[in-house]
C-alpha cells in the first residue's frame, strides 16, 4: 500500500506595503512609509510652503492615517538635506522617537533644527554613503548620486526577498563640482531590481538635465564680462553653485561675500565637513562698502522674490551695507519655482529701475541647471538597474504620467500614479492600491502643527455631510491664472458632484479673477466656490482647498528607447 503523499505549499510571502504621505501628486513635502510583516520604516520627512495661504505657512505631512492604522516607524532614513526632505523632521519626529539615519551634511542640518526646537540630537546617527544597515526585516544601503546638494543618496532596500530602489532626488552629472559622478558599475550590479520608487520631477523634459560644470564655465565667462558690482542669487543649498561662483570671482580678481541667513548657515555646515575648502575668503557684509564695486561679488538668497530675502532688500534699497547703483549686475542662477513668477517679475522691475543689468533663465539659460533627471537620464538608469516595476513619485500628476510613459517604452510595469494617502501593496503580482486615505492638510502655526480648517467652520453637521478635498493645479498666464492638467478631487462621504460641470465652472472663474499671488487667488475664489457647491450639492461638505502652482507643460518628445 502506497503511503499518501503530503504536499507542503511554500509559505506565501507577505506583501511589501508602501504608504506615501507626501510628494505624490505634488512636488515637495516628501515622506514615504514602507512596511513588511508589521515592521515599518520612514524615508524622508519634508515640508513645503503653502503659497496659496496668507503669509505662506509651512505644510507638513499629516500623520493621522498611520496613527489610525497603528503604524509607528522604527527608523527614519534621510536621503539628502533639502528642506522638502528634512524640513518636517523636527516637527513630526517627536511623535515617533525613533533613530534617524542621515549622511553627514543632512545630519548637520538636522542637528541645527533640533537645537532650534530644543530637542536632543542623540537620535541622529551619521551614516556614510555606501554603508549598509538593518532595521527589523529591512536591509538598506545608501548609494551616492549626483544632485544639487552633496551627499544625495538612493536607498536600495531588501525585505522578504523584495529588492526596492528608492531613488530620492538625482541626476546624471558627469561634472558635479562637489563630489564624484555616479558610479554606473555600482548601479548595474543591482540589476535586476523588483521595484523602483523614482523621482518624476523632470520626466516630461526630453534630453539631459545639464551639468554643474557647464554652469560653472558659463558663470566664469559672464563674470569676466561684467563691470561694476555683481550679485549672484541662487538656492543656498546648491553648494556646488556657490563654490563655482566663488572660484569664478577669484579668477576675475573679485572678493566674495555671502548675504542671507540660510546661505551663511548652509556654507558654515558644509565648510565644517570640508566641502568648501576651495571657497575663497569671505568678506563680511559690513566691509563691502570699503571695496570698489568692480572688486565685489555678492552671493545672495532671494532668487524666488521672497519678501524678506537679501536680494529683495537690495532691490528696495533697504540693505544696511550695500546700495545697488546703475551699472551693477544681478545674475539669477536659479529657475523660477512655479507660483513665484509674479513676485520675481516685480523684483526684476525694481532692479531695472535702479539701472541694474539682469541675467536670468530667459536671456541666459546657461547660468542654471536643474537637479533632477530628464528623459534620457531616466532611461539610462533603468537600463542599468533593469527594474521590473516602477512607482513614480516626487512630482505632480503630469510628471508621474510622463514617467509612466517612459517606463512603458522600456517594458517596465508602472500601473499606478499614486497620490498621498494611497496604501499600496507590492508582491509577486505587482503593484495595487488597497485603500485610499484622504490627507487633510496640516500647517505649522504659532510654533505647532495644526490641521488647516476647511473653507467654512468645521462642525458636527459638516462632519456628518462628508469632506471634499480639492487640489487645483494652476499656472500663471500673462493676464491671470489657468488650470493645468486634471482636477484632483477626492470626496469622503459627500453627496455626488458633477465633476465636468465643476471643472468648467472653475475654468470660468479663473478667467475672471485678477490676482497677483496664489493667496490672492484663493481669497477671491473661496466664497464663490462655497456658493457654487452649496447650490449644486445636496449637502455642503467640509471643503479643503489647495491651489498648487504648476509649470505650463511642453509636449513631451518621447522617442523609441530602442533607437537610442
């Protein structure tokens, strides 16, 4: 008699769970939670500036969803030191009280933030690029990439047999000024990876992003042709650009001075790590008046038209040590962030009124290079790591969709363009959205994190009638504002709404309203919006509105990857 055969089925692997709480459907405020077998980790914890709210407060991720789901990350991993990746840590980390891992520059910036918040920095652990570490079932390794700040790293993480590459922010720069170019061999050795969670910011841009080395040469050429005083405005975190400006000034026989608190802080931390050893000696602001104008280069904050930044004070004649004169020069070595177009134009008008020559992205595009990968770079990285699946993050919807189209060219599965609050499962069947949790905005107000209220006072009756979350992407036009891409609408327990009619009505309102800033636009649109919804919905829900600035999209030129 034959003994009965017992078939032992292999234990099915639990899925990898992914919960983005920032950076999906928007640029900024990055935070992604990864969970495997009830162990969760967090990657980045950034903030963004709410341009549509009065006084432009900071918005930080809402932690209500992980709290409701019983999720508490056991570790926080920081990819790099930009504010949209570390700016919310000091506000939100006390709710987790977990170890924080960051490379030296990001760790130094975090320690300053913790000191300002009177927090102990004992939880901040420095990890060098290339090192690996473990957190529960997760094994992670930091992989150095080039970006517009030193020490930007991707994370290759493994849990339960899944291999995931979280790219963070990056570009392929053959001449990054600070640091070394990306190691193709290191990334080819990862192939194949199961999933890439990747930067989508410049996915609609054909070609290549450009090199900091090319920008450095363009700056040196421009400075050599300038007469009078020169002010160069750039992002304080772009240390390679600051170093390039300092070197170019030195070649032209000019002294340099830093202007702006964030610039001084960033350079101070970087110098302590040896990144700015080649930066020429600095002249204090109060000594600039003793130097002839043609011997001075000022590196200043304020390229986005910020009202309290150094360049704005110079343009308004309010700086205590420097007065710009006819024949001086101002170089904008930065791209205009969407939504800042009009403040920047007002700033340039003030400078022109002083008789200052202006160099910007329009008349001298060679004076800036973006820090994010364009189409060719995305394709090259994916040819190296050969991903089976892609989840596009760090971008608005149109950026994510362009990223999906690139993946499709390469035969990479990319079925989802997630938004914040999507609980995503990844397993042998691929990516799927298991649940969607609306994310009411949280802002920093009076030194604490508070929910931002809806357009009307939230009360018990409104809560019973549901909530409506509306994200309206707009772009500045010559006469006003126009909607870009699709309306992002998320109703929770609210009565039905005709989205087509609503979108048409919104477009008409944007045509009618004259507003200089997003905050002005919001103030004008708000009462009209509540009135229209009250007329067209059975019950008026609690309405949460976010107006987001976006760039006017160009038609992407997507070529067949096989022909490259």
